[in-house]
């Protein structure tokens, strides 16, 4: 709010007053600071729009390592994953956590005969950026008797040498699945 907007709420005889002009200058700057602070508080109510200090507080409350050296989107995905982690350990839970951590689609296959489950990343080539954090999270929450297998898609050097660029771009990721 500027000084002219404040002046419009006041009587007309204040328009020529130097004292009221100075008061309105001061009030407008204070009101702008106040409005900015209200916006900041409102934004910090939601994880997606929270600032770095609020993310650090949430990470501390969730017993996560405060990760100020990572990007904001990465920190937000870690927080969402931890919040989702308070659910039962089911196939859909594992999928939602894997999708959240990797920012990619993941398929989960449970093999109850072998007491294991497989997380296969289907929409990214190579190892997802947050795989180590996902592994730590899964190890913390999975039942102790279950094993976990991670599969991801990649292109082998011999496949790249024999393919044109357009073939590489159109290649189905599932054709080149590998295990970790």
C-alpha cells in the first residue's frame, strides 16, 4: 500500500499537509512489511511453499537430517516421504514412497514366497538421484525378514553404439532393465 492509497482514506484537507505526508510514508512502509510477513506466514503453512527455515524445522520434527545443501524440491520430497511413512507397510505404500523419493514412476512387485519385494523404476534412465535416501528409508521401515531388490533402466554402451539418436529416444525403457 502506498502513501497515496492511505491518503485516499483520509479527509481532503490532509492532502496538502507535509506532516500527514510523512506519517503516510512511514505507515505505508510498515503496512507493506506487515503484509509481506502475513504472506510469509501463510506460505509457511504449506510444505510446498515453505521457506528454508520452516523446512529445517519440519525436518527436525520428523527426525530427518537437516539438508540445507540440497535443493528445496528435494527437501520437500523427503518430508512428504517421511510423512507418508507413518502408514502401514504395503505394496501401495512402497510405491508411493518410491515415486516420491525418485520423482519417477516405480513398479513394486512383492514375492511373498521369497520374502522379498522389488522396486523397479520405469520412467527414468539410470539410477534415480535419491536412491540412497530411498534405500535408507526402506531399510528403516521394511520388516526385518524381507529383502528388497532395486531395478532400474539403462542403456548399455554396446546398445548406444548400434542405435541412432532417434532410436535411443524412442526405445522402451522396459527393454533395458537391469538390477542393482
